[in-house]
């Protein structure tokens, strides 16, 4: 008989909205002399509410709760039914926060609400000038790389309440780091290099420029001038920072070459007529540029690979089949490496004693006087068929040409600038004769 046993009941706890709770119970039968008491305790086991109203409501803060339904009847057999529940929400609430990021950086967004337990999962959306996107992710936090995004919104349902979490994004552009070295290839003697900054920023201000020259030295100036003290390859790095703390970097390679060291040119080279003369400054460097020059009597002029000369742009110059006209000619070499230029000592070519009349074996003709001022005479050793007489300058360019039909001829050379020239028959350059125009 139920009247002779302890009361039996079902305890009902219903969440009406995010924090309002309805409490009720239903007994198994109607008990004579029935009484009851609700007792609510928090997670610290403190009693925070009691009631003898069968269907009652109350509003609670987030947390874990434990409720006891104590019952008794006329038969004196009490009974207790226990239950527990959790309040996780604050009601229908919205909150917002601001975050500042640089373009390309990852921003980690977490809900602002102190929502207690268990952890709430939000649906995350992004909002830009075009409106709200479709759902990006679901989770207790969200990571993104914003690009012109103005805010992210997280939405969660907790029972009958809705939590809306808005994070306003303030994004800043990264500076674009740029610079130009001048020069980017130098030799050690002149290895003071100017680094000109040309970095840009869409808006805001570049507040710092940090230079690393790759040789253990740094600078914080805008356009530093740095002196390298050893040769080698160096990677120079510039990091620019904006007033929003956004960064960019760029690098350039710098080549510092050793200062060119020239082997001495033989000061006096004495040879027999018909020999080949060689002057050398040594192989200075694989990147070196060479230019051999001849003293024309009016200053040094550049030589080219023509006539008697070969190797005019290498470390070794060769004068083939030297003649009396080559006697006492003076040579030197200009060597360039990076931004350094070195000039060799001079070398003098001495050929066996001769006169002011010059010829070469098998050339079939001779010239005089040499040097010549206004007129240069040509004489053939034997009767000559009509032939072309050509004069070229030290650069190898043709400056005069005519046809000779007699055994001798006088050529007016007064129009030629002072310098070194070659005259040849029918463009046989290997049998040309050098003459100097005074």
C-alpha cells in the first residue's frame, strides 16, 4: 500500500531562458499528510534557496547547482529525490571587442563572455564592405588572416538564449621595403656603398629602418653609407616598421672584390726586328676589364685588336712582327675591377736601330717619313699592279682609302688627328705598317 511507504515523486527542472529555471515535481499518488521542501545548493555546497511552492521559478547566475526534494507523509516515512543542473548563459547578450592586426598576420578570436561550463561553441562569420559571409567555422575560438575585413561575428545558442560576440578588426597595411645600393659591386679600396631607402606605406608612417649589412654591422639611419673592410659576397637586409607595428623586409646581394693588384709591365723590352713583343700585367681577376694603350706622342690612346696588335682587351698585349716604326713605342694597361681602376707602369718597346724609312718583310712597300706631319710617301719595291691603299686608326676603323696605280705615291694626311695609324695594301692587316701622325 503506497500510503504505508515513503513518498515517491519525479523532480522536473526546466530552463525557461538562459538563466531562469522552473522547478516542479509530480508524486506517484496522493499521500495523506503530504509535505515537501525544495533545497538548492551551489557548487560550494551552500544552500542558496528553499521553497515549499510546488511549481516555483528562480533566476540564477552561471554555475553548477544541486537540488533536493524532501518529502514526508502521515505515515512518517520521509524520502528525498536529488537532481543537478548547470546554468551556462547570461541571457540574450551581445558583446564586442577590438583587435588590431597587420595584413597577412593571423588573428585569434575568442568569445568575450564568461560563460562558465561547459564551453560554448560559436558559429563564426566575417563581415566586410560586401556584407556578412557564410559560416566560416564552428568552435570556442577562431583564427583568421584578415584582408580588408572589418569584423568577425560569433553566434551561439545556449538553451533559449543567444550570445552574439563581435570582434571589430582594425587592420593596418604592411610597409613595402625597398632600397638600392650604389654601387652593388665594388672593390675593396672603394667599398664605401650608399644604401638609398625607397620604402613605401599606403597610410601611416614608417618609424624605424633596421639595416643589417651582413658583415656584423648594423644601422638605424634612413640612407646609410657603409664601408666594407673585407672582400666577399654580403647579403644586406632592411627591415621597415610602421607606426602600427607592421613589418616588411628586403635583401640585396653586394659583391666586394679585392683591390686589383697588377704585375709590373716590363719597363724596357728590346727585340730584333720581325719578333713578337708581349707585355703583361698578370691575370688580375676573372671579372677584371683590361684596356691596353699606346702613347701617340700627344697622349695615350686605346688600342684595338687590329694590325700588329692582339690582346688589347686582355691582361696580355702582343705586338706581332715588330718593325723599326715600333721602336721606342710606349705601352700601358688600364685595369678596371668593380669601381676601382688601376693603371700599370709603362713599358717601352725597343727595336734594332733603323732610319725614318720603314718597311716590313714581304710587305712590297715602304713609307716615309715616320712620324709624318702633312704628307706620307709610299714606295713599292717593284712594279705594282693597281691596288687599294687603306689607313686605319688605333681603334681599327678605316679613316682613308685610295687606289694606287704607280710605283710611288704621296698621301695628304694633314686631315688626320694626331695619333697612331696603320697603312696596308689590299687590307692585308697582317702586313700593315704602323705610322704616327704628328
